[in-house]
């Protein structure tokens, strides 16, 4: 099962991906986590990504695309994966689709998380990460509206998009996601 989570910063993608990847027994691939690790280790990708992340901007597509393709080609992704935070732009989605087409491994489900801006700001204020300060969050929300939201239409047209409400307890949100996946796959997972 190949699943993508899309949602604004603080929507709970990472939180739910950790729960669901365990349940479905597929790896949880978070581009945010991968990039933060690259920054911490000061790799070439990390050195280039830091200034964008610190400013709340998206990291350039070329850097992220290569990082993800290298990761999904690894053996543990053979039976699927849960992508948390990728793709985030149309060029990322198109480039990823080309790779999936060549490998004959299409995506099964794309889940959109919807959470009110009020709740997002509340959650991020409580998390304490460096990129959660008010002005950085502002830019992250702008990036979501302008660069990431067009992806919803892209996946809607392919018939694999489901939208779930991200407010409520962790268990409530998880069961909404499971129901949405069942709807698309007919309960095949
Ligand atoms: P991410 O790491 O993806 O950050 P995020 O969107 O803030 O996290 P998420 O939605 O997963 O929220 P979480 O579960 O933690 O990206 C960080 C940066 O990396 C980006 O700004 C960008 O610069 C770069 N980047 C990443 N991917 C990229 C790409 N593809 N292209 C370019 N750049 C990229 O939840 C947030 C908080 O809410 C937590 O405190 C959690 O405990 C709480 N919470 C979760 N669920 C809740 C619930 N149901 N109720 C109450 N609280 C809840």
C-alpha cells in the first residue's frame, strides 16, 4: 500500500503517520524528518535546505525529489510506504508520478488533512520546534495555500484523494483515515 498524507503545518500528518505505518506495517517516510536529520548532520542536502526551512519556505524541488526517490527504492519500501509531507508542489508530484509509472507502482490513496487555522496555530505554539515561531509559521501557511493546495485537484482527478477532518482525539482521526483508506481500496490492506 502506497499512501500520501497532505495537510498544512501542524495538521497532525506526522503524528498519524507514525500510528498508521505501524498498523499497516509499512515504513513512515517524513520528508520533514529527513531534511531535519540532513541539517543536523550537515550533509550537502542539509546545508542547502537549512536556510529555506528556517524561513518557513519549501526546500527546492530538485533536492527533495532526489532524496525521496533514493529512499523509496530501498528494500523496505517494496511492499509500500506512507509518505508524510511529500509531494508538496505540483512539480514534485509530476516528477514522482513519472518514477512511479516507470516502476509500475502507482499510489493507492492520498489523504488530505483539514484543520482550522485557529487549531493549527494552537498546536504549533505548543510544539516548540525552531520553525514554529509566529513569522515562520505564517510563511509555512502561505506556502501551503499557494504551492501545495493545487495538488488536491491533481489527485482528485485521479480519483485517489480523500479528505478527513484532523480535529478530535488521535483515535478519532486515525479511524477516519482507516475508513477513507478502506473506501478506496475496498478494505484490501
Ligand atoms: P514537516 O516536518 O512536514 O512539518 P509539519 O507540516 O509541521 O508537521 P505535521 O503536519 O506532521 O504536524 P505534527 O504531526 O507534528 O515540514 C517541516 C519543513 O520541512 C517544511 O516547512 C519545509 O521547509 C520542509 N519540507 C518538508 N517536506 C518538504 C517537501 N516535500 N518539499 C519542500 N520542503 C519540504 O503535529 C503538530 C502538533 O499537533 C504536534 O504537537 C502534535 O502533538 C499535535 N497534534 C497532532 N494531532 C493532534 C490532534 N488530533 N489534536 C491535538 N493536537 C494534535
